[in-house]
C-alpha cells in the first residue's frame, strides 16, 4: 500500500527479496489470506506506519530459508506474517506450524487469523461449555464460517448464525448452523430469543458492534457471555453497565495480537485447527483471487459480497 485510504492505495509492485532475521523463516507463499483486519489497516484504523508497506497476516507456503531450531527448508507450513500479499514473506519461526499432507495450502492460509480467532473466541475468551447455545454474528464470513463449525466441535448444543442476506443465511446453514437469522431485519433479536424457547443464548461472538451489539442484549440468557472482537459496522459496542448488571452478563474482549504473547495457547489452537481440517471435521470455505486481483478482493470484502475466507495466490 502506498498510503492509507481506499483501494486506490493498493498496487502490485516489485520489491527486494525479504531477508529473514535470526528468529525468522522465509516462506515462498502458496496462498495469502485476506482479512477484514487488512482492510482496517489499509484504512488507517490501526494507526500509521512507514509507507509503502505490504499487507496480509496469514499465509501458507514452503520454507525456503530457515533459522536455528526452525522448520526444515522445503517443508510446508502455515505462518503469521506482516507482509503476506507477496511471493516471499518472512515469518517468526515460533509462529509457523507444519502442514499435514492432506491440508491444502489455500485452506491452511485461512486458519492462522480466521481459524485461531474463531477457536480462541469460543474456547479461551468465551469459555464455551458443553450444551451452550452459541450465537455467531457475521457468521457467513471468514471467522464466522469457521466459528459455527468449531462451536459444534467444542460442544455447543445449538448454533445460531446471523448475517445480512438470504444467500449468506443459506451458506450458514450449509456449514452446520441449526438456525440462521438475518440481523439486518428489525426484530431479529426477538426471533433469536424465540428460537431458544425464551431462554436466550449462552454465548455470543460479536465482531460487528454498533446497533447489532445493543440489540444482542435482547437475546442473551441471564449469566450469558459476550465476546467482543471486532467492529465491522464501524462502531465498537456501547453497552450500558446497567443492562449488563441486571442480567449478570459478562463481556470479554479478544485480540489475537495480544494473545500472541501467550504463544503456547495460540500454537495449540492452530494445531487443533489443522487436525480438524486434516480429518475433514472442519471445512474452510475459501475463494481464490490472483495476487494482482487484490483490489477486487478488498472491494468484495468491504461491499459485504463475500462468504468464507479469501486468499490471494501469487
Ligand atoms: N480481535 C481480533 O483479534 C480479530 C481477529 C480476526 C478478525 N477480527 C474481526 O472479526 C471480524 C471478521 O473478520 P473477517 O476477516 O472474517 O471478515 P468477514 O466476516 O469475512 O467480513 C466482515 C463481515 O462483517 C459484516 N458486516 C457487518 N456490518 C458491516 C459493515 N458496515 N461493513 C462491512 N461489513 C459488515 C459483513 O457480513 P454481513 O453482510 O453478513 O453483515 C461482512 O461480510 C472483523 O470485524 C474483524 O475485524 C478480529
């Protein structure tokens, strides 16, 4: 990116081959995930940094240079990177995970950010308990499509996905949600409440914020938990303390960046995600774009035209 702003700041260009630092590996990128975080970074929502700069936090590919204690040169890995929209990218050696033979690179490229976030918001932040009824917002998206499947794998009794179009609701059902609700329609929270026979949901994954977060309070069970980890609407949640108090609700924040200070938990999550994907219990939904179609990929994401995860292939 050459500046902060709209998609006009994105350009495919030649740059020097990255030189890995002493704790880094050089990955030849097979697929680079595109996330909503990349969109926000481009828009300047995460602050400014030196430009021009690359984007892209999650990649899968083949190790071309390694470091002491790092993965073997030639091995296939998934890793977290700074500039993944590229043919070659450096990753911290402790962030890369070997790929099982049966896991495709493009699927693996959706797991580092989207998969780990879905898993950790359910398990670590949301403390999912067997039998919980779980509501996932933006459930047709990258994190959401994995979260509705993982909720079930982690013991949910019922899974409800919310999204904004009939096509997305079909997608959510086809990935195993028990119910799909259109949260662009007035009264959606009441509909969720009725789906739970008037009990409310136990756990909510909320990456949307704004009015959606406020409406959510109408369908959470007493003692329910809400994990807030994004604000795709442009506005973080503004719950009233009184509303939380009267229902004994817990709101927990989640940031993958902060969790990276606890690498063992993140690695365990990724390991589990790769195992679920290898044995077919987790089905990433991935749409491919060529690297030089990065503008189209970002536009589709901002225009809410996508389901599942997007990857760029160099
Ligand atoms: N905290 C963390 O560490 C962390 C890590 C990863 C992701 N995230 C957050 O998780 C969310 C999902 O990320 P993702 O990469 O998987 O994206 P995504 O869900 O594939 O795409 C974002 C979705 O948000 C929904 N949305 C609601 N209001 C929107 C608006 N005003 N503009 C655009 N989209 C809107 C759209 O679904 P509908 O059309 O169905 O409403 C859209 O498809 C994002 O908010 C992201 O910032 C946070």
